C-alpha cells in the first residue's frame, strides 16, 4: 500500500487595493521592488488588441480557409459526422468489424425482400 500525504491548501491574500489593481500588472515581482506599472495602450503592439480572448471558438466562416485552425476544425466536424453515422449503423461495434459482407450479415432479410421485389 502507498501512503498519501494530505497537504492543506494555503490561502493567499486577495489584493483589494483598487489603485494597485488598476495601475499594475499584479504579477510576481520581488518583494523589495516596486510593482510593474501598466503602460498606455500605444506602448503595446497592435496585434495584442486583436487577440481572440472569448471562450467560444470562432465561427468557421470567420477563419481563414488557408489556416491550420480551419482545417483542424473541418477535420473535427467530419470525424464527428462519421462517428454519428457509425453510431446509427453500428460500424463502431466489434461484431460489425468482420471481413464478410456487412449488408448480407445484418440485413439479410431486407436483401431477400429487395431481390424478390426486383424480379
């Protein structure tokens, strides 16, 4: 048996000084130094303000068709579609993965009805 030690989580104090929250980065800095101050918007590169920060993914229509992200999304949706078809027909089940004719094995009575009706 293995022994697991339980460590009590430490509670860190939450910063409540509004001036400090608005004017500094609030990242780790040395105790004896001043906090890192935020700059004006013009001090930062333009691409920083164009970053996608929403939790929801962008609609596929907004993504560039030549980008890696677009084709990853297309692949994801295609696999999701194929898996839904497999779930309906049972392709994913182990007993359906045989080399014999799938239609004859599972739809034998339907194939006989179709053969009878076509004659």
